[in-house]
C-alpha cells in the first residue's frame, strides 16, 4: 500500500509488489493498465490474456500539506525562468520543441541561428511545460515502472526478487551538458577503491543517467569536443550507456531527447551527430521594428520583476501545459493515411535522403502536430508544416547550391503532393 515519506521526500503514489512476471519470454507482452473502483486508482500489469496479475491501491495523499508547502518553497527559490508563452516570434523553433515534448521518439531538435536570437532562452523556458512521469523512487536512472526497456539493472533485479517498488510522480528532467565537461562526468565513473576493498561495483552516475527519460541540452553543440560527440552518438544509437573502467563494466538506460543549439558561423556539426537530431530549426534575427521593440520591453519587464512577469503569463502557460498533456494522451489514437505515407517516402526518395530516418521522423512529427491541434487524422497541411524541419539537415550538401535546403524540401513536397 502507498505510504507517505518525510516532508523532504517526494510524494509517494504507490508501492507495487512484483513477482517473476518479468521472466524474459513475457517482457514484450507487458503493458500498464489503470482501473477505477471504490474511489481508488489501481495499477496493474497485463499479461497476454489481458488479465491483471496483481493490483496496487494508490491512496490519495493530497492532504500532505507540509510536503506541498515545501515543494512550493523549493520551486520559488529556484532561478526564475523566462516563460515559454512570452517568447515573441521564432514559431518554427517553438513548434519543433513542443512536438518533441509530445512525442520524445521524434529524436530531438537541432537549433541553428544567429547569436542573440533567444535559442538558449527558449529551450530553457521549456522546463515549466514539461509533464510529470512515473518513476521508481530513489532510482538514479528515473526507471519507468511499467517499461522493462527503460529500467536500470538494480530495479530489474528487485523485480525478479519480488520486492516492492515505490512509484512517484516526477517532472521530466532537463540536463545541461557544458562544453567543458569531462567524459567521466558525462558517462559516470566507477569507484575503483570501493570495488577493490569491498568487492562491489560502486558506480557514480553521470549526466547521461540523469537525462534518462528526459532532455539533454547542449548549447553551442558545434563546439563540443569530439570524444564527447562519440559518447552522445553511442548513447543516442543504442539507448544505453556502458562504462568500462579497470576491467569493470556497468550499463544503464540512457534514452533522452537531444536538443542542441549553435551558431553556424562557429563551425559545422559532424554529419553523424547531425543525423541523430530528429528535427532541425533555423532561427533568424527579427527584422520587424515593432516586434524588436516588443521583445526589448518584455525582457526589461522580466529583468525588473521576474515573479510579476511570470505571473502575468501564468494563465497562458497553464493552457499550454493542458494542451501538451492532452496531445500526449491522444497521440496513440492519431492515424495517417497510407496514401500520405507513400507520398512522404516519395519526397524523401526524390531528394536522395540517406537512410529511412527522414521518413520515420516526418510521420511521427506530423502525428504529433495533429495531436497538438486536437485532431485524430493527419492532413497534408500538417506534413507541409513539419517536413522541412525533418529533412532539411539530411540533404547532401552542394557547395554550388545557393537555395536554402528547406525551400528545396518545400518545392519537392508541392511537386509530389499536387
């Protein structure tokens, strides 16, 4: 049954006893179910026959006032973040970020543009809009109690032993990866002294562990050292991070939304890493004088009184949060016609896009946009909106080509879809 920890701990939603139901043959058939009854919510794991093998009662802990007050105080003590709803212009960048929050499997977004155009501000303002997810309490990898593929080794072993796991709601993490970070800080490191003296694998998790099931943000990603780029490529490809030190090997899940930003004048990104970003947004300096004045005035208001400024956008922020939560819920119900799928693949083929990532990401992004708009069917207009961002960075570079790659994609789109 659920229990309430001390006021300094997160609110416990419930604890669930596990048995050997995670034996290897049945892992693929597990899914999380929710049933309503007697004023309580119950969680269970469904087997192949659709029968719930066990139920866990989740009690109402809304009366834990002291914990709520403490959480609120901690939130207010944090550095104030510029509200996402207050960002003026840059619609392409904002849309790409929202679509990735709705469907993390899109694969992240690369934002390239002039300096001083609000790239970092916009990405960091996303923190307030991130939804809550179920995690195993005390687990450094934010393990999903209902998905064996995103569980840490310790959690999986606890399940096999039939131990109870405490489940909490936690907000999706956004982790900053500094340019000067060492490989040990990013990947994590093994305590060799403890391993030799006590004979245990003492692992100190790194930034990749913290970013699991969250967002990993790299500012000035085109200036990142090559050895860190290799680490990101490995984790992005497999979804797992493996640390090899002194004959000891430790692996943990590392599935994250990779968001990068940079200035193209400071250097190009390696093609292998560029291809790992699901979407690519180009940001330009605002030319309209009225908009520039509005941006300056809004920034001055925020700097003068951040709390008052954030309060003025509270209603818009909450509306956006509800829209994202609704879109995440309805995403699985969104359908895309076979004819539209064929046309998307035809555009990719005629543009000579390498691999199939372009096709996959375009389909996912179009579905996420339809869900954001509250529809359950993808239209050609949805595809036209997202396809330049999904394919622009996947085209082969032609040094003699003067036209923007995004315009090439749009031209080919209208040629195929007409």
